[in-house]
C-alpha cells in the first residue's frame, strides 16, 4: 500500500479512499499524533453506509492516544479518543527482524477488508489511515473491551465452567460464520485475538492475516499463497495445510478454533514448551494435537466437548465441520448458556 498522489477520490471494491492535502488536514494530523509527514495521507472508509462521524470532509481526525492495550507482530494497540468517542487505535511498526518487509503493508490491506462489514462478534473497523511511512499508518476500531480471552484463560480467579466455555465458543463461531459467508478467512484465530467485555461478550479482532479465499473473481483482492506470505497466523494454532504451504480455506479457522476450545478447557499453552520445529513437524507429519488430560477425557460430562474439539482439528480439511454447523451444535448444547 504505497502513498497515493494528489487525486480527489478513488473508488475501490472494498472501500473509498478520500484524499485531502489542503486546508490544514496534514497539519492537524501532525499536531495530534506528534509524527512527521511529508506527503498526502489517505483515509479509508466503508462503502455501504457505515460511516464514522469522527471523520468529516476527508480530514484526518483528532486522536488523543492513551495507554497501550497490547502489542503484536506489526504494531501496538492504544486506547484513544476520537471526537469524544472511545476507540482502539493500532499503530503499525516496521521491525527489522521481519523476513518480509512488506508484511505491515499487507497487514494494513487485510485490515481494510473488514471496513465493509459489521457483526456483533467482530470488532468493527471504523477507518484506516495510510501515511507516507508505515509508522504513520493507523487502524481505528471500536473499543470492544478491556481484556482478551488469553488473559481470562491465564487468570486463575476467573472461572470457566462448561456453560461459559460454550457461550464463548458460540460467539467466536458466530463471528467466523459471518466472515466465512463473505468468503473471508481470518487465519489467525487464537485467544489473544478475541476481545471479551465485562459481560463476557466476545468479539474477534486483529484482521491483519485476513484473506478472501472462496469468492475468486467476484472480489478484487486475490490472496497470495501462505508459502509466499508472512501473514499465516500463529504457528501453535495454525492448520497443518497452512504449515505445508497450501492455499488457505475457511477450514483453517476451524482448526484454530479447535485449539482454542482445548485451551479454554485445559487452560494451558498448546504443546507446552516444545520448540516450534517439533510442533510444526508433529502437526504436519505425526498428526500431533494438544492432549486432554486423562481426568477430563474419562469424565462422561466432557464427552461431547472433547468430541467436538477433536472434530475441529481433523487432519482432513473436508472432515472439519463448517462454522455454521458448529454454531448450530453449540446453540443446541445441553446446558444453559450464561455469561
């Protein structure tokens, strides 16, 4: 995603890019973010009526940055305020250790794919700001909650009984069902990428690996093979076909969901302290999967849960259930779903 020239408006399939290099827009951005900029910036908005009122007349918004909420491979996420609204803002960074120097730009474009969509179990992307350097690129999102699912799993003071685990799983599966219906695969499903609010409502976040995988020529964006991309997700949750460099499908998300369900139950890190070389080889060649402790497997109350989880990480992609099937199963689970 290179900076664009001084043109008024460009219509893309997924969003509209508005440019404004006059009337102090750049000066406002520099003063607000305390970053320098020497060329035009672009603001990406949704194309189907979902407008963020913080942006008017194509001008860069006034953003007041607060505390750091988290960090990842391509940047940090801040709590912020924009025109009086509490939001979350991701600032991209270019790290020298990245094998693919274009990875942050690819991540930004992937985030932009979600501008068009809105769902109660997806963190809403409000706008994408593209500057003349990767450090000036921002993704502005709704503020969905204080914690992610990984912090809840790690918190011994937070109980995760079966009914709560099923409620969480249903929220994640519902978000995936919606994405998959659009032909989108998330490709980095893990507990750290699920935001949980105080009512235990869950929303999938971090769409930096997202790709169109099933709509082909009906969309402008054709995803690269994971073999040639650094955006292939976290290896401990990654499906074996992706580890082998095969073309991604929505079923890769289903595999990752299976690992998340295991982690919700066992509350440990997948594969413990094994090296990533051992894990990758085991998952691809030896059908290695996280193991449920014997006491969980032997308890008849866990039979359905263990069976469902095992079906999600099946080695044969065609044997994994679709997200819509998982949603149906979870809605009919023989427990009272609670937050």
